[in-house]
């Protein structure tokens, strides 16, 4: 049996990455800056392909344009303290600078000679840590100095490279901690803004969920001018068709023809959401390559069967974690005309009056906060909300038995 070419797993690169041409072009434009005035925020709900786009396509674009590339996944631990953020940065930088030679001083040998001995060591993590501790000033002053030294050494050892892209995934985990008087997010923005104003070509590429950019602006208002924000959405009709059909280039013609026949239903059921396309196509591929020849006779029931499996594998577990009252609120949201977009508390309250699940403003706000903490909704800077789980409104309507 041939390997299934579709990969719906988290951050798994599909054999063909459809769409995202505009994002590639915009990042290519940023890489041509002679002085970094704009960094990049790549945002979107889970499963739209942020991580794959960053690690596969944008990395290649950076390397092709003679930029160094360092990358990490940002965990909540990075935001525990400013020192943790420094550790993350220096660890990432070490992947590039570990073999760069750094002169730490000169020592005159005993005897009659005018030729001092140079003391040269590698600019690795241990060296950077020692230098960091011996710099004067606050954490930001120390970190700036280390990164300035790194830039000087980079010009000596890699003069053909234009700069460094620090690409951080799951960056929505970055946060300041007022209670602990720790401000790692502010530190990051202050340091990079300062370095870039001095002409140091170190660029930030932050990838994360929709709350990321509001968090950046809340931390430092100048972040609004510091970043270019690209929000990834669903694929277009043509892009979805390419994601469905193109991976079958080396497959038998009858298999391609079967996928062409299901192309419309797949798009209709997934709305171009990349993860769902991969899930749906993987299930269809397994069915078509293992079923008996009566595919055409049984094919009519396939959309329902695969959709039900998607409900069980993707939605049911999330729904089971909610309280009855939280489900009631989401059921009201699913009735909104703009349930797939942004909505307000007032819209929820007004719609709930015509149902058996009436909510007051204060109660709806409390419930939305709880749903935000469970990763079911997002809140933007303007006080509007949106569902954090793709096509959740359609799942709820199917489950609750009311029409679109």
C-alpha cells in the first residue's frame, strides 16, 4: 500500500503547500530592507499553516536572500523572567556564533618582545553568558551589548550575510508579569527596537495565535509601527483545489479522478481550512486505496462518514470539556449571522433573548472569559470576540439540530 501523501498532524508539512504567495512576497520585501524598520507578525488560528509556512517557505526565502535564520518554539517558561528570555536569545544565537572567534584581550609574554599574545576564544553560549554578567547596567543594557558584539563578529566572520532573522513560533506565550515585576516581552521589543535604530539587521519574525499582536501593542505602543502583521486565513477555492489534487501527481489516474469528483464536496465541507483539507483527504485516500471496486456505488455516503469522523476526532473532545452553561453560550453564538467572524457581547445578549438560554451582559462577559481561558474564543483589541476553533459554529449547529 502506498504512503498516504496527506498530513493533518500539527505542524506537519504537506507535500504541496498551497497558496500563501502574498505572504511569501511580503516577507521577501522585508528582507530587502537596508535598515530594519518593519518586523513580521504571522498570525491566525491553529491549523491554518503558520508554522509550516514559517519553517518551510519563509526560512528558504531568508536563506536565499543571504540572511541567517535561527528559530525556536516559545514556551510559557520563556516569559517567567527577563533572564529566561535572555537565555532563549543567547541559546538561539549560539547555533550561529559558536565557532566565531572572539578576542577577549591581549597578554604580553615575559621577555623582550613587542608582540603581545592574542587571547582568542569562541563566541559560544558560555562566553556570551560570562560577558553578559560582566556588562554594566540593567538586563536590557547587557543584552544590547552582547547582541552588538555578535553583530561586529558576524561582519568579520560572515561578511556576505545581511543579517539574522529570529523566528519564534508560539509567540503568543510571551507576556510581561507585572505581579512579579518581570517584563520579558517589553525587554524583547525595547532591545530589538534599539538595535534596529542603530542599523543592526536583526529581524523578529513572531508567529502565533490572534491575541499575539494585541499583546505586543499593549506591552509597547510603538510595536504597532514596528511590525507588519499578516493574518493567515482559509485557502481560496483554487488554492484548496491545488491542495487537494496536486499531491496526487504520481498516483494512478483513477485515484486522481476520484479526488477530482470529491473536490467540490471537500471544499464545501472544509471551507478551505488547511487542517481539515488534509484530514478529509487523508481519510478519502485511505478509503479509496483500501476499498473494494464498488467505490462509485458507496461514494455518496463518504462525505457524511468522514465528516462524522472529523467531529469525533477534532470537535467532540473539546466540546466535552465545557460546562453546560458554556455550551449554552456557544450555542447562542452559533445562531449569530456573523458567527464565523467577529461578534460582540451585546449581539450575544440580544440573540439569547429569543432562546431558552438568556444571558445578561455581565454573565456573558464572565462566560467569554472562561471560554477564552479554555482556548475556545479570542478577544481582539476592540472588544470584539471570535471563535478560536475553526468551523465550530457549524459543528454546534449540527449537534444542536438547528439550521444555518
